[in-house]
C-alpha cells in the first residue's frame, strides 16, 4: 500500500489528493498550514473568483483543455460543488496590447482563440454590444466557482475516500514524509505549496512570485461575467473584471494583477476604482441612476496568485532521497487547470512507484 503525503490544501493539493484517493491502493494524508475555512495571504485558493477563462496559447493548452470537461460535469450534475454556468463577455481595447495585464492573456482576447470549439456558444460580439473604449469582444458560456463551497466540497470528497487531513507546517519538503497518518514514512510526497514553493527548503523556486489580486465582493448581481483588457488611470497592474459566484457566493469585482507585490492589505483607493469601473461596464449591477453607492459590499480582499516564470511545474524529483512530485505555480489559472494538472501529478506518482522506477 503506497503511502502518499500531499503538502497543501488549496485547489491543487485537494484535487490531487482526491484523484489519488480514487485509487484504493493509495493511502493519502494531506498536511497544510492553511485549510478551507481559513483566509490568509499565504493561502491563495479562497480568494479566487473563480471562473474559466483560458489564458494559455494553443501549444500550452493541455491543462486548460483537460480540465474543462470535469468543470462542466460538476456544474451540470453536482450542485453541491458550488459551480454554475455563466456567460463570459470579454472586451479588448487595442491600446492595451503588450501591456502588463494583457501579456498573460493574449489568446483570451483573440476573436479566433484555440478554445472557440471547446466552450459552448463562442461568438464574436457586434459593435453594438461593446462597453466604452472596447474595440472588439467575444462571449461564450463559462463556469463560475464559489470557492467557499467548492474547497469544502473537495475536502468532503477526500474524506469520503479515506484521506486524512492534518495541520502541519514544514520548513523542508523532505520533512513531509514523516507526517503520514499510518505512522510509517511516505513513499511519495506531492508538493502543492503554491506561492510558498518559493520559500520552502529543498524547493526554493526563485521563479515563483506573487501576482497580487485585490478584489471587492458585493451582494449585487451582474447577470453575466465581464472582463476588459485594460483600464484608464490608477496604478500599474490594475484591471477590470466581474464574476458572479454560484450558490449565494456574491459577486467578485476585480481587480489587480501586480507582479512581485506581496502587500496583504486592500488599498482603499484601488478598491474605489475597482467598484467605479465595475459599475461603468455593467450598470445593471446597481439601480438606475446609482453609482458605487449602489453596491452592497460583503468584504474587501487580497490574494496572491502563485505566478511561475515558465508556467506550472508538474514534475518529479528526488530530494534528499525522497520522491517528490511537484504541482505548483498555477498563477491566475489554478482552478481552470486543476483537474488536468492533478491528473498529471498522479501520473507521475504512478510512474515513480512503478516497479521499473524502483530498479
Ligand atoms: P494555495 O491555495 O495557496 O494553497 C497552498 C497550500 O499549501 C495551503 O494549504 C498552504 O497552507 C500550504 N502550504 C504552503 N507552504 C506550506 C508549508 N511550508 N507547510 C505546510 N503547508 C504549506 N484561478 C482560476 O482558475 N480562475 C480564476 O478566476 C481565478 N481568479 C483568481 C482571482 C484572484 C484574486 C486570485 C488571487 C487568484 C485567482 N486564481 C484563479 C488563481 C488561483 O486562485 C490559484 O492559481 C490557486 O488557488 C493556487 O492554488 P494552490 O493550491 O496551488 O495554492
């Protein structure tokens, strides 16, 4: 019976543990400093919107492509997962090309993206449907995940399959091997530590940095999800998006994408600009004639996207004699790549435990 310790209880750790636990031969323990229910700047997953807006190029699309069918299944057949379908409207301003926000989602702004045949109802929007300043736009049916429901849902699925969850803080990845609930050493450690892979002994990935996301959660309902390629004024890295979470999760107004910024506290001026821009592109958020005063704020928040220079790291590595499978560095796309990346991590666990690998 191979013993596996997964480090991390964000969307990456929980999804990987869930997939592993479906194979009865694996005995899985999850250890984490933060768990679903916690809100902390060192724990990204609760802060996400989260929706499905593919950012990858066609060549790098396998994680997003591979995750879409499972999100559709959950939205269709599993109401308790807290995921619903929503129309996504994407607006492009030509002047934003090559800017700090758009350089990571060029394909999303294209009127002919690789995913046009993957998602339902993809269409190019007519000029009459542009928001102020937009030169082109597209729309398709996407999903929006209520992370406050979805993360506990993943926990409950793991528990049902016999996964054991424990609080622990490690300073070196190899320490994780001693935390398996059997009392015996783990055969494989899965590293899903997100942004903190940059500070964890044995990993210390200097290419992982935060992309700071400030948000406002409101009770108002927009009726669709909106994303615009750029904004006027404000500070570098400010952007504009709206997404309505499933199951009473409120509406997330964003945001910022500030690379290298570790600031945990919401900035009140940025928050005001986020709210103003949201009402500008979606007046239906508030009553006729109202501005930001028509927004009913649930909370302000900041999450740090675990951005990795060369994209997600799904790799195996022997560290101090222990097999480690990495699954971290998901930037602003950890939910929309979660199933395929976790499947990739599971394939690597299978590989390192195969008799051939042991020879
Ligand atoms: P985390 O959620 O940060 O989890 C890391 C885990 O590792 C935690 O449990 C932590 O406690 C544990 N850990 C770390 N170090 C240690 C240690 N030394 N010892 C013990 N435990 C440790 N993605 C989308 O797909 N769609 C979206 O719409 C979207 N919107 C976003 C909006 C915002 C504002 C933000 C901030 C992010 C958004 N994302 C979105 C990105 C997504 O949230 C992340 O990619 C994802 O949550 C990363 O998950 P993770 O499990 O890798 O990391």
